[in-house]
C-alpha cells in the first residue's frame, strides 16, 4: 500500500490494517512523489534487474494492458484513482500478503489465503485485482493459478517478500535499494511458475510506503505503482459491517479500494463484501479491474 500525507493520516486510524500486511508499529514517511498523469501507452513485460533470473515470456494479452508514462529518469509512476469522467465504476483490490519468513506459521496451520472470499467474488460476478506477494503464490500455487487464469481477475505485484521499500514503514524489514527491482521480478517469476496467466505490470508497495529513491530503483521493473483512495480497514477487523461502512462511505466514481485476501489477518472481509457489492450496485456502480479503471484515465 502507498499514500499521500492525507492517506497516512487515514491509515493512522488503522495501524492494525497495515499490520495485516505483515507490518508492526510505526509510521511511514510521507511520500514525496505525486500521482502521475495516465498515459494511453501499453506495456511490455518487466525487465529483469541485474542479478535476477531471466523473466519468462509474458502472455500475449499483457501487450494491451494500460500503464502510465514513466517520470523523469524513468521514475516509476503512481496511480491512485480514475480522475476523468463521472462514470460510476469502482475497482476493488485485495492484497494477498505473505512475508518471506512466514512459512513456519503456515506450516503450523495459519491461513494466509482466503478461498471463500474469491468464491464470493465469483458468485457475485465481481471483477477484481489481487495484489499478490511472490511468497503467497509459492505457498498457494493452485489458488494463484486459479485466480490468475480466471478472466474475472488479474494478478498484480505486491513484492516477493513484503518487505518495505522505504523506511520507517510499520516495523517492516527493508529491501535494500539495489535489490528492489529484483524483488519485484522474483514475484513475477513466482506467479508464472504457479501457472498464472492474467498478470498485469502493476505494483503496490508493501505497507504503502515509498519515496523517490524507491520510485527510481524500480525503473528497471517497468511497472506502474498502484495505490488507492479508499482504505477498507479490514485487517484484523472483526466487524464486517464496520468494514462495509468504511468502504461505502468512501467510494465515489472512479475509486480504488484496498482490502485484503488473508484469512488470518482479515477475517471479516468476505462477509463485508457480501454487503458492499449489492449496496454499491444499488447506487449504480459497476465493478472493474484496475486495468479497466486505468484505461479511461
């Protein structure tokens, strides 16, 4: 996840929400970057950083995915919401978080997945974008493949290890600047190893923390950083109605909502979705993936 000063303040009310992404206590530095202007350009597969293993060929469909133009010196652009037009569309995004060192917890039975949530999205016919860590895809390859081959969904990159790309960041350990692009590429490799096809060149910063250094370091990965304008507040929440109220009160035409796809850290999300979806549809909203949201501005 990533924020402006305004979003940091909002998330200050939800320290647990960011802990749900594997973070602890602390406050990220406000990003110095500002949202870039959408570009109609399409993208090629991310380029591997020095030292990373060669990327596997990307699916042909990737060529049509909208991205944003890079900034000065190739700085990674940042997208938060659709700003053009008043069409009632909203993108629901779900962070599938798992850190590189949480394997023992998974082995003891902790569930970092949420197949019930994915089943509910399918049942309700909701298009969505899942921001997945590479470690999650390695732990749940069958689910990663199922999500990544379903035309209703697209998989975006949430790093391999869910370590921070700027400090301080809610207690997350940090990725060294020279390793940032390789960490992102490693996650893309994990998705492809799992058999995912609908993989898009979008990236969400773990903990929502980034700065100019990170934006420059990610230039070789050729991704568009995707953030949000509505915080779902579902991490560690026990009350699905409270989550639903927070989403419903924040959505406006073109909104991008951040929620989670981890049972142990966000146990109320699936029940909240059962209320969020019909209520937004009753207001005239249509659910789209990030790629469709970005395509129109």
